[in-house]
């Protein structure tokens, strides 16, 4: 055990945890941030996605040691002043997802993609999301939500 | 209802000290409503004959609705709220749904068979109508005006034409309880209640039928939703299970040395062949499970080699048989046929492979109340089963349904709950268990492999006069079919409890799934025996639309094969053999929207390019729901890769409660069905399932999603609602296979339509 300093959703936490422990379990069990979810534990599905320095990262594959000192944002930290992030608002407007267990991956990957590339083509979108699983098959709504978020960024630009 | 329980129910909805299990639109749809889950002194399921077992109006006018059903992500909780709000004339945001807690909800058979709206909504609608009736009687007394001169708006009863005279439901309900007695009929899915209050005529609806946003989505997307994975109980430990090295392997011994060195390790639990480990936190449990050195005996070679699966199914003596259709004399027609068409179709084992592996929390309290939090779709069955596993009375066990990671039948969440019960009982502490990915994909329950043989007789004029259907399949329910039987559960079977929970469920083409009016028709279904009767990773039970996609892949592909043999357009051929107006209507709607090009298949391509395009049709009927699906595909002739570029799906399930939730449910079902049609096949060797993760059990990804999906909803307010969760998965595989045939002339009769299979069919065509 050793003390790791993790900055999550703007707050710094000093934690006495196994530095080899994947970030996922520390977020869920030590910090009670339960939105990153265990899907496969081997980086194949994206259910555990968090933003690390605004890149979508699988928290089951990132050790606490490697997460220390970086800017970590979970789904919980996406709202500002109680206002949903535009990407979240777009997903709500499109009534996307069935069970929703996978959605940390889609919402946070979409956020990271649109920050970098506000108006992705259909092919760029598919490429960015190819590594994510949605077992319920809500992809049609997911794509519609991302297009909507992209459009709303266009309007407000 | 006994006063004690009434108090506990009141406390239940008031107390904010426990766990979330319900949601309220009262909180702007944003904040999950927190409901107490603290164990009561006694656990007695409410009697369905009591009106207040179904709903309760509190002094703020919130309507708390209690149902034994669960929300599995298709919007049933929102649809129920619409139905209750409609009958009571209260705003939708005044309705709070409480679902699937065995201590406060009646046993409605849980979720299954796409019956939540078709059957499960009936008692809620009737109870609400009776609550309204009763409230009107009370208001009539209070206001001194006959009930027929009263009207209700937004939960306030007013005298017609005199707005000054009014009384709110909240005021009436707090003065006297809604404790009327209702007449009960049926049980399980069919449980219903009736009283003097009559539901509204659909022509009066103002909330039912509206595309109301789903109440569970904002909390999910904003990160405020709690799944069963997020349940936390004071003093809770974390468990993991270690499965045998293969089917039939038995426990020899365990070396705990390395596991004990893991900080936070608590205990290894061994009960016959059930092995688990418990630790103080989740990471410790995962590490300890990996570190445990378990020695097993050699597994049995209970399975054939994978490539011999269908040959095995054909050669093994059948276990049970059922004739499901007989009209005319198929044998005579086939014997005298001018031409015969024959084909066989094969559909593999498929895995639930839910997004997250199953999770459950159990707090076993010997001599007290045991509570299990589970995402299993049938909480009242689990209550009985877990009670038997613990050898305690049923009324000392409370199962609280909390949503898990997607549910398409009986995915094994039920088994995870049993694992949690076993580990909690062994440690004397509440234990949370989540399976690892391989526990879910390899050891979770499976949908059965199915073979269908079809034959048709054509007369001298080329008319189809007879069709014969014969299936050979593993039972759709080798386990999980005896409510209350501990032998349902994998963990229990590993402890030595025999699996007596199976039934013979047939892959059948029955009257309701075969709408075609052939002069002679005969359908037989045979069940082949399970490979291994206990704790098998290839044990079968319900996976979304059990056997439907497999039998429909066969029958709807075969309809196209007959059409092709007679030189007919596949849609026109179906029309010729259909009497049912609703079946015809979905075909018409789908093909019109798709711009169906009427001609026989395959398409005559002028030049043979690398990418071949085609269109296919699939028609399905399921318990009164009709679906017509057009698939448009691109087939890469070089690689055999199939991509669905467009779906058009026309869907008729009678009266629609919420068109938006229905549309998104169908859209998602179509994509999941692309996955099952093109990708999903459980792989195995002689002793183990070798599909263990998302690489070895691939599912649809972003690149597989069609460019366009059109869903056409046909509403029939004059007809009762039928199911919608499953029917649109039924004919997708056939629609795709028919489109591949249309594009290339190659007929693929084995699912999934992987590039290798399609390539083989294309090669065979060329060399023919």
C-alpha cells in the first residue's frame, strides 16, 4: 500500500491503496464514484471509461500509479453547476439507451471526440466508437445523439 | 392488509434511509427517488385482492404504484406510470413506480414473454380505475353531490360547472385508505384484478399513446442511477467465484497460500464443487480468486467437437417430441408433388453475454430476514429458490430487484444471486458478488442450438401445396424452469443439489407463428437431450424470443426458397399464402416504405462487382404481434462480409402505450438481432465453452450499424396491447439471409452469417 494522489472531478484525494490497483476499483470502492462500471476487465468494452486529461480511457486498464497527478473526470463530473453537459443533453433528447450500463463509454468518448473534432463525419464517428460495446443495440440512438450534440455545437458557435 | 404491513409499506415510501429502487417523475425525472430497503420485521407479500397492494396515494398526492414487474430498459415503468396516470386523471409526474420488491409487490410472474404490457398492465389499469371509482364515491359523500356530477382534473375532484366545490385525491386518501377488495383472477403473468370501477375507453386517452420521455433515462445519462452493482450494505464484503476447470470436473483440494497473502483476503469458501473467495474489497477479491490454486479432477468430455454439433444433434435419440401443426396430408402432397423443395437450417448456441457480468448482494441472516438484491427478472421466483437453497421459510427471504446490466431473459443474474447467498451464508456477512467476464460469457446461460428441416411440395402449376417443418433442438429450458427450486442455480448445482429445474421446451412452428395458409402443413418439434445434466456451461434457458430467431431463420428463409423455386417475388409469394389482414398490413407498410423492387430473387446483376446489393423480407408473428422487416445488404464477394445498410421494420402490437419507447426498443432489438444473425456463436471444445470475452464472442459494433433504420408503428387503439420486447428480433436473420441470396444467389443456411460461411456459399455457387 502507498499513498496516491488522485484528482477526480476537480477534487484531490490522497488515498492509501495498492498502486497496481486499476483505477476502476478505487473510483468505485474508495471514492464511491460508481458510474465507471465493470464490463470486461480487459479493455474490450468501454463500460469503465473515464476521461484522463480529456482523453477517453478504460479505467480497468489504468493503474492508480499511472493515474496519479492527472486530470480525471467521471460521468458524475460532466455537469457544470447542475447543468447537463451538451452531450448528455443530446443523449437525453434522443432517448438513447436501453439498460444504459455501457453509457460511460459512449458519453465520455463522444465528449472527447467532439472536443477534438466538433463535426465528425459518419465514418469518423464509427471509427471512434468501434472499440465500444452496447449489448442492447442502442447504436441508432447513440449516433443520433452525437449528431445532435455536434449540430448544437454548430448552432452555438 | 394486516396493519403491520400497511405501516411498513407506508414507512417504505416515506423513509429515505435506504436504497434506491424506484424513480419519480415528481423529481423532474432527474433525481432517483430513494426508497428504504431496511428489512422489516416480517416479510409478507401483499395480497393482490387488496386495492392498496397495487397503489397508495400519500398526503402530498403522490401515487405510489407497486408492481412485481421490473424495468429492463424498454420503458415499461414509464408506460405503467402513463396507464395509472390516465385512469386516475393525475399528472404523470405524480406517479412513483416501485418495482420487483417481493416484500411490497404482488407476484406477477416477473418479466418474461414480452407480457409486461400485454398482461402485466391489466391489474394496474384495473386497480387504478377502481381507485378512481372509490375516490369518486368518497368525494361524492364529502361534497354532497352525486358521483356522476363530478369530474377529475390533475388529481382534484370538482363539481361539474362549479369549480368552487372541489377536493383533492390527497385529502380523500389521507381521510380513508384505498382498502377495497378486488376480485382476483389468474396468477403469474396472467394475474388480474377487477372491481366495480371500469377503465376508460381508449378514445378518452390523453396520456396513454403519447411519446412520453422514459423516466429512467435522465438519471442514467446524468450518472445518478444506481444499478445492482452499486448496492452497498454496511459491513459488506466482496466475493468472486472460481468455476471448475471444465464440465463435470470435481474439486480435489485448494492451496490458499498465495490468496491469503492478498491484503484484504477474508475467506475461501468450498462447498462440494462450489468454490468462492471473499475479501474486504473488490480488487482484493479479484486478486485472491486469481491467486487461489484449485485442483480439479479431469473434466468430462461431455461435448462433441464444435464442428460435429449438428451431426450429433441429428444422430442422438430424441428426448421428447411434439406435433405443433397438422392440416391436410403433407405426406400425400409430397409423394405426389411435381417438384419438391427441401432445405435444412442450423442456428448455434448463443450467449446472453450481458454488458456487465451478473452481480448481486446477499445479506443472509439466519433466524432473521435475508435480503438479496438482484437484477433477475423474476424476483418472486428467486425469493422461493433462495429460500430453498438456505432451507428457510419463503417469508423470511426478501428479494429486491435492482436493474443489472441489460436483461434478455434469464441471463444468469439468478445464478449470481445464488452465489451471493452461498458466500454470505458461509461468512455471516453481507456479500456482493460480481462475476468476471468469462463467468458471464462462458458460464452464463445459453440459448439452445436448433436445426430445422423443411420440405415443400409444388404441383404441376408450380403452386406450393404443402410444407413440412421438423425441428431438432436442445430444450429451450434445461434449467431455471421450476420456481422455488434451488436446483435452478449453477452455484447450487455445484454444491450437489440436483438440477431438477428443466423442462422440455420445443423449437416449434406453431399456429400463432405460422400464419401461412398452405393447404397441407405439418410441424413436428423434437428435443435432444442436454449434453450434461448439472452445472454445464452449455445449459440452456430463455434468451430473448426463445427459439424464435432460430425457427424463423428457417421458415422465413424457406418461404423465399419456395418463392425462388416458383419464380415468384418473395413478397407476392407470401401474400398469396396469407389470409391474415394484419400480417399483410405489416408487409405492405414495410415494403412500401422500403421501395420494394417487385421481382423474383436473386437479382440479375448486369455485371458482377465486388460489392453485391440485395434486399430481403422477413415476416413474423408472435402472440398477436406482427412484424414485417426489410433488410438491405451489401455483400463483399471477395471476403464474404455482409453489411446491413438499411432496415425497414413495420410493427403492429395493438394499442401502443408509448410510441417513443416502443420505437427505441425496436431499433435496439434490430441491432441486437444483426449481432445474433451475423456474429454470435458460442464456441466450445470437448469440456469447456471457449467463448469467454468480447473477442471470442463478438457482437455488433459501430461499423455493423445500418446507415438507416426506419420503424413504422401501426397503432390499433381498438385492440388490446400485445408484446413488443421480443417480436422484432424474430425474422431479422431470415430477412438478412434472404437479402444475401437476392444479392448473390448464394443461400446461407447456417447462422450466424459470418464472412467464412457466406464465402463458402459463394464459392459453392461458382463451382456448381
